[in-house]
C-alpha cells in the first residue's frame, strides 16, 4: 500500500464486536481471562492495550518497519534505547542534539558509566575516528534542531554495520512522510509523536520502530518493566492525527519553502537554515534521503542581538511564541533561551545557536497571512 492509504488504514480494522469504523479507546487496565494465563494476548494494560497496538502497527508500516512500540513521550522512547546500554559502553552522537536528549545523556546516563561523544556528524571521517571497541550505538537526528543540518543516514549505517553498532535515528523533524531511515539502513527509528505524527499539539507521546525481533523483545521488555506506556486516549489522538499526516506535510513543505525564500531576501535577516536551498551544505544528501524539505527552519538576524530576536518573537500575531513543533499552527521559538537553554553557551554557539537565532515551525495556515505576520514583525 502507498503512504496515504497506510496513514488512514494501517493497523486498523472495524471493531469486530460492533463494526465501529474507528478503533475504540480501550480505557481499561486489565482483561478478563478464561482460565489463568488463558487470554487473547492482553493481560494488563502496561504491557499491551488494543488502541496502542493499532497505533504501533500503523507507525511501523509508515516507517517500513516490522515492529512499533509507543511510549508516554519522546523522551520515554529515547530512555528505552539508552537502557539497552551497559556501563562502559560508548555512544557517538551529534553536537547539535535536541536539548532534552543532550540533558538525558549527560545528566542521567553519564552517571551510570556510559560515555557519549558529541561530535560533528556531518563529517564521516570524524565519526569513524571515534569508533572503538566499546562503541555500541550511533544516535543521530536529521534534520537537526534548530540548525537544520543534514546527516547522511546511509553513510552512518555503513559505519555502524561495518563495526557491529546499532544506528538509531530520531526522525521527529522529518516525519515518516518525508524520510524512512529504515530504508537507508537504520536499526531503530525514534519519534516524538507529540510533533508531526500527532500534529495538533494536543498530546505528548513517543515511538520506536525496529525490524529485528530480538531488539523488539528487548525494547518491549524495557517498556513493560519500566512503565513509560502511553494511555489509550493519547493513542487514539495520535491514530487520528496520522490520518491526515500526508496532507498536512504537503502544506508544511509548501509554506516552509515560501517563508524560507521570503526570509532569505529580507535585509534584516542574516542566515536562513533550510535544507531546500541548493546551496545548503546538506542539500544533496537531503535530496537523496528526504521526499521534500519540510516546514522547519531557523534564521539569524544581522547584528546578532538577542533583544531584536525577542522583539520579533513577541510581536507576531499568527505565529505563537511556544516550544514544540509539528502542529497545524505556526510557532516561533528562541532556541538560546527556550529549547536549548540547558546547553552551555559556548557549546551552543559553536553549533550555530546564536543569540539572535529564531526557529519557525511553519504551520498549515494560509501562506499570505503567515508572510504578512513575519513581514510586520521584522519591520
Ligand atoms: C520533542 C522532541 C523530542 C522529545 O519528545 P517529547 O515527546 O517532548 O518527550 C525528541 N527529539 C526531538 C527532535 C524532538 O523535537
């Protein structure tokens, strides 16, 4: 089946007891057993819930993966992957990671004896140089947040396979509509379903996709043992959100392109980071691994003053000043003081997150209203 058909139907059948076309919200903690241990695959809802099962099958199909597992948040999903590691293991990851991932790796997992190398993943020889006998995992994001750097998934997967490492890809920014890391050799695909999958800023959830049966069992064991399972109502909301993912993404891409081009021509704007520009350093790789370039972009201001960025971020009327991304509504954020506040200033600036950098999650409103809003805020 093609993507749009899978988005609407994958993992879902009319409810056999009533014919309800939509997957019911199975708001239950336990399931009746005919005799001890004799149940229909569902014993207790921390382990499994039918609303969640439908969503997991749907997300797995959208990612061309065999298995999906949903978690109570994106961080819950990343935490499960980190729990595959043992003291002494090493992880290679990017130097412009999502702030929450950086915080978890440095503040939680370093104290358990896991070593993280935060490096420039754009250069494959740098990645290679950091691989040693203790390396277990390469963790990448692409496009990255908020600089919109593009990491070569296939290149990383070749290095991972040659050295028997796991490659995990945080696919939140692209969504499965734009990019399927499994097709480029990833072992684990991770989503903050809070963003494009849910798509309506009304739910927090995470997901993992894998092909390997053993890896799936390990991750499911961690979910069931540690308890970061999502509730059935949230699963229903994400299932419903996904039904329009392809349509929303088309409009996110269309609006994102228009806004990137407008900002690039504006006299107060310094750099615009958007992988659709042919002179973006990752453009060729983006063309290879992505279907289109998405609705996420960031830009810095001439003079690089945080007060100018603050003024713009606070004076918009269609764009809302808020954390998060991937919803139908347009958002603006100031990474240095919002999403990236927990990253030390020197490290933040090294990766390009300057004081005047603003990040846009371009929504699916009418493009003329969005452009008018930006134009008057920049005035
Ligand atoms: C939001 C986000 C996360 C964390 O997901 P939550 O659902 O907020 O826990 C991880 N990675 C990226 C790229 C994100 O944008």
